[in-house]
C-alpha cells in the first residue's frame, strides 16, 4: 500500500506492529526509513511506545523452557493448513466475506490482540513469581518468657533469611542483640546476626543447615558479640521454625 493511500488506522496498526517487534528483516528496514521521513508515522510510533512503556518497565525476562519454541513451531504448523483452507473458502465466497478475510486492518488487529495477550500473560507470570519469592516458606515466631511474640524469622525460596522485630527490645548501653540458630545440640548454637537495636535484618546462615523445627533465639551480648562464640547473656526471645501456610 502506498503511504499516501494509507489510512490512519492502518498507519497506527503498522506503528504498533513495529513497536511490538512484529516487523522484521527487510520490512523493518523499509519501515524505519519511512519513520525517518514521515512525521505522522513517527508520531504514531512514539504514541505506541508511550502506551507500552509501563508494561515494558514491569516485565522481567523469563528464559523459555528448552522445548518451548519447538512446541510453538509445531502448533503453528498445525494451524496454517486450516487457516489456508479457510482463506480459500472465503475467496470462493467473494464479496464482503472475502474482503473481510483479506483486510489488512483485521489481521493486524488479530496480531495485536495475540501480542498484547502474550505481554499481559508474561506480566502475570512475573507478578506470580515475584509474589512467590516474597512469601516465606518457613517461619519462626520468637517468644519472650511471658509468651509474647518479640520477633519473627522468615525464610524465603531463594535462600534469604531475615528477622523482623514485632516490638521494641531494650538494649543496655554497650550491649547488642545477637541472633543464634541451633539445628543440632551436638554442634551447638551458631551466631547468624548482631544488631545494636531491634530492626529488620538479614541473617547470615551461609552454609549452615536450615529446616523445620530449627531453633532461633536472641540474646543480649557485648556490642562486639559474644566473647565465647556461644550465647552468654540473657535470652530475649526464642522459637522454632515451621512450614508457612
């Protein structure tokens, strides 16, 4: 179609295809030449980029599974013969139906719908993955001697472990809060964090085991940490890990 005869909807559809990456090879090169010399087409491209910028910003790349492209190609190979048969029937029918089947605008609209559906599906998958990463897989509620929840330890699917205080914990001058974990009494407790005040902090488990019914506790220790490598001060709170519901 000559650019001078191109309708505004067709021009917008072409610009959208370009922004979505549906135009490739020599067609893309020719289109980019047109964009450089046709202000109306260039403006339409910028409009589409603006529409899709918010979606672009939220999407994170997810590598496809090894067999994904092979499955897509197989499905397309199965669809194409049926589509060609439908096209042949439409051409025989003639008139309005044939015009509809050969409408560039209709097929571009269908391409847009498919591309946008894929984008929204990717965003939904990314959102679900992000939510899954933020959900702890194990939780330990650390209780005081009075059975008051003082802090919670969360462990996440990616291996992160953090302690979140649930109330203020008084720390004497020159002292600190040290967090410990114990998974085997024959090994003894290991320090996994030292903080000057009650605050959310990541715990350094490194290569230490982590499982259900594992003890975490907080003690009051010197500002530089326990001098013996074992808890020496009073226990502020303690609790065992359990699977998060």
